[in-house]
């Protein structure tokens, strides 16, 4: 499993799209893989990061709604590297474990822009269906 989504019925997510995905699509492997790639690409857009940091940031920025298992994230990173979306580099620092940092490639940057456009279209479509003007 790439990610788990925890929904507390007493405190539902403020973001309708996260709620929609968690309730209806999180069991579809392709969407999970695509969502994981989109999140990773966006987090490494401005600087290289290692896997544990990516998992921590996803959980932190989603306020605990999306939680990635580090062991499940690495196969996604390896596939992304094979496809040329990211480039990994081992970094060793004194008295620290060796870490593999991933950075965005040109192809990854193009994929990120495409994903952002697709996400915006999806959000607009959902808004047209459930927006306030249709709730009457």
C-alpha cells in the first residue's frame, strides 16, 4: 500500500478533493501511484529531498490525512528515477547514515506541470458539480 488516508467522521477534511479521493479512489492502485508521484514531484520542485523527509512533509502538510509508509515510497521513487522524472544521488555526512536525495529532472518538471493542470481541471469539474450554486 502506497498511502493510507485516515478520515475522522467527527472532523472531516476541509478539502473536498482529499475527502473525495479518500472515500472513492484510494483503493485504485493507479490513482494512488499517480497521486504519490504528483506529491513527490511537487515537494522536490525547489530542492532535493530524501525519502523519509518526503513522507514526513506529506503527513505534516496534509495535517495527518495522508500518511505514506517509507518502505512503500521507495519503489515509487525508483520507478520515477527509471522513467527519468527524478534523479537520485547518495549523500554521506559524518556521523549520519547515507541518504539518497532526489531532485527533479526536466522531464519531471514537465510531468509536474501536466499533473498540476490535470488536478486544476479535476477540481474545477468537481466544483461545477458540487458548488454552492447547485446546492439549492
